[in-house]
C-alpha cells in the first residue's frame, strides 16, 4: 500500500489536468516555474506577509 501511494504521489498528472498551488515563498515559485514549462492548467493562491521591520533602511 505504501509503495502504491508513493508511486502516485511522485508522478505528475497528465497534461490536461488542472493543478492548484497554495502557499508562498521560494518553494512555491520554483514549483510554478517547473509546471509552467509543461502544458498544465495552473492556478496559484499566494500569501505574503511583511512586518515592515526593514522599511526605510538603506542597504548597500
């Protein structure tokens, strides 16, 4: 049963499938970049947050 689950978990769906990505950060961006090269119908809901701690700070 575990072998079957892992086999299906790591396989990409066929090209006519719809894929939704939830989240944010570098990982989601990399997944979307990889899926963009294939013919998938991709939707993404991305969340971002910033506490403003570095606002106005000059960085070299």
